[in-house]
């Protein structure tokens, strides 16, 4: 009987842990910190020191480590998630920005501006394995396709998306888009990618297989960050100068809602259940939380100075 109760208690504890709401981590450029938001309460639950100017962030597949680009230090910082402290640095080259993890958890990649390249780091060993030159100048984001075969790269001084084939370790295509492509998001099935172009204030839907634009969607002023709903039915795009987020229906590639947020929204992330969108407001020292069912802002959460983005685990 005792054994049965202990087993039941263990199952309950495991179930409760698995149902716990995830945390949102927000890199604050000027503060040099990561704000930790409990997505259940939408309150800041802590802070982690994270270099001089943290920007891109990714969390390992097992959730034990976070990788953060530190732009002035030219490094990828490794943070122990349990201890909430830095445990290592990887040299990337001058001015790293966007960071992402491959779907299988093998690779962490970073877009490096001054070398116009994407650096591939072995996530397990922390060893820099290789880098791939791209044609776009000052790359900002490098994002894996859901199957891990492709990396789409956006650059501040470009009018195309550069495409890396991971197996070949080389750029194999470039897809013309508008001026200054920034945020990139793939549909869960990998069929399409959505790219926000800041100067063009336009969002481009790209057929991944054909490597071509299939729709141009007028966005708000200075379209920037991109987040995709887990069901693939909605894409969210932040508009820097409009202080808003556009909601795109992927069935029609039309904007179906515009949600007001605070000043200078940049990069964003959505909870795994798709219920909440977290928007980093770079000039407001806040993160706006949006209810995706109603397309209404729930609250603004104060964070550090100049939040750049959000990653959720």
C-alpha cells in the first residue's frame, strides 16, 4: 500500500512539473541582463547577468543551458539554467546578433555582422565547428527550417534572404525581398517562411521548397520581428514605428488584426500552447503580453533597459 502511494505521489509530482507554465527570458541590451518572466503570473521572477550587451538567445534541447550573443565581447556566452550563471564563452567574431538552435538540438548558430557569416557551434561540446559566408551585409538573424535542412539568413544591408544548405555547409540560394529583411519565421510544417522587411514595411511569404516569394503583405511601419503560432494559422509581425503587432492569417496572407503595444517593438516569442505572445519593446523597457485568442494586450511587464527579444522555455 505504501509503495502504491509513493508511486502515485511520484506520478503526481511529475505531472505537476510537466504542466508548469514556461518561463520567458528577455535579453536587455543596456542592462546586460536577462529578465525571467513567469508566463503563468506574467511577473518577473528573477534576473541573470548576461554580458555587456546580450541580444540573440537560444536554449539547449534539454533545457540545461542557454546560449546568448554578447555583441561587444564578440562571444556566445553559455549560461547554466539551474545555477543561473555564466559558465563559458565561445569566440564568434565581431558583432554577433541573432542566435538559434537546430531542431535536433545539435547546432547553435549565430549571425555575425562584421564577417558576414553564420557560425555553427556544437551545442553539446561548445566547440565552434565551421562558419558559412553569406552575401547579405551585416546579417542579423539566422533561423533553421523545421526539418533542419536549411538556414534562412536576413541582413540589415540587403534586399534578399540568403539560404544555407546545412549538409553542404554553404549558401546555395538567395531569395529577393524588400529592403532590410529582419525577422524570420517558418510555419510548423516547413512549407513557408515569413520574412519582415523593415525599410520596405512589408512581409514576404516564401515557398521554402521553391525558394521564391509567393505573397507580399503590406505591414506596419518598420516591420521587424516575426513569431509563428504553433498551429501555423497565424503569423505575428512587430511594427517598430507604429508600436503595434500585425496578425496575418496564413490561409489568405492577409492582416486580420493589429494589436497596440509599447514603443519600438522588436523580437517576440509565443508560448508552446500558443495562448500568449510576448513582445520585447526596445524603447519602453517592457514586454507586452498579448492574448492570441482575442488579439488584445493583457499587460506590460517591466524588464531591463532596451529589451531586444524573447525566448520561451
